[in-house]
C-alpha cells in the first residue's frame, strides 16, 4: 500500500449551521476544522490508509486546535509548520440546497516553505495537490510548484483538484486558469466540479471539457456533478457514473471525500498508474467515491463529516 501525501491549507471553517442564506445574514457560526487538502488526508486515513499532510498554521489557539485534530485522526503531521502569522480562517454559509457562500481571511497557510524531508517520501507515493489558496501570493505558491516538480521527477502518481473559490479569484480568474493549466498538464488524475471544468476549459459540455483536459496532459478526468454522480473520462472512454441518494445539508467537503476515497482505492495497488489503463475498474472506484461524497453532505463541517469504511458499508 502506498502513502498518500496531501499539500496545502489547513484552516478553520466557521460554518453558519442551521442557516439558509448568505454570510452577511448568518446570526452565528460554529468552529470546524477544514482545508481541502487536509480534508483529503483525513478522508484517506478514515478509510484505512496512511496519509501525510504538509501545510502551515499559526502559533495560536486555532493552529493548536487544527494540529491536534490531525493527530487525533492519526495523520502524519511531521510536515505541519507553525508560523507567527495567524491561522487562516474561512467563513461558510449554506443555501437551502447545501451550496456554499465563502469568505476567506487568509493567514498562515500562505507561508509554507519547502521541507527537503518531504521530497524523499515522493518515491512510490500518491501526491495530491488540492489547495484552494496555493495559486495566491506567498511562499506556498513556490513551495507547491517545487513539490510538483519533485513528485513528477520521482514518478509519483499526481492528483490535482483546483478547488476554485470565487471569493479568492473574482477579480483575476484568468490568472487562476493559467496556473491551474500548468498543474493539469503534469497530473495523472484531475478532479473538477462542473463549474471548474467549464471555467478552466472554456467548453460547455462535460465531454468537450474532458477532452480539453486530456489534450493538456491529464490521463484520468473526473467531473463531479453532485446528486447526478460523476462524469469519468479515460483513454477515449467516457461515462456518467451515478451516485446514491442523499439528503444534503452541507456540501463543504463532498468533493474532498470523493478525492480521498478515490486515492484510497488507488493506494491499494503497488503500481496505481497501471490501474489508470482500466476504465471499468476506475468506474467502480468512482462509484465508491460518489458514495463517500454523498455521505459527507449529510452532516455539517468538513473533517468531522467524512466517512469511515464502516459508514459506507451501511450507506
């Protein structure tokens, strides 16, 4: 079994529970642990595989809280750095359908620096780049690119989820697209929401968007479509893999649960890149990942909503 290494932000989600509307209208918020790559690391670990998280938090109570959450989840926190900058915060409100309204107060995650020790773990590993903030200013951007180069050179399986957040990019989506394409070009697996797929590709169908991403360099393309399931494209074959029924109240970590479940399954193989040659096997994996995503929407928060293997057996 292979290690899964996740790089990016670990932050506090302040979630407006039991409120359907905007952040401005929310009367109160609940503290939750989150951050897309940290969520993926926890999703992998809860399903039974070891995972590593690399990111930066502040030397403050929130940073201590987040670090302890990862420790309690049995994540390898050897590469969590502490900085003098305050821990990054995200405020989240939900519509009646469970869709999110985000507002970020960015802090410590921007200051992640390269740790040479992490490079050595990339041999025969799965490395996931799923940070919403990594393309912004800060040393994280340079660190992110360094680790991408190292992962490629060490023949790791590279996973990428752009995690587009309009609050972070509303004035400069072209720059987001430019940087995202650089990661898509060298990734073995790319996961997109429908919004991201159409935004980055400039296409208006799932099939055309997937073909565009293959042309850029990605081997496996998954476009998650909520209750409909996920559109899968690999080696010239395409299929909409349906999801299970759920009653969503919060979609915050559904995509991260999907990615974590997919990477967990790939990590069970000694040479997961070879699995990317088998469309039928990948579609079965996506069906399982859909179930993980659907389960997560039934609870508030990110990490605490992620399923264990026993949850998906009953779901």
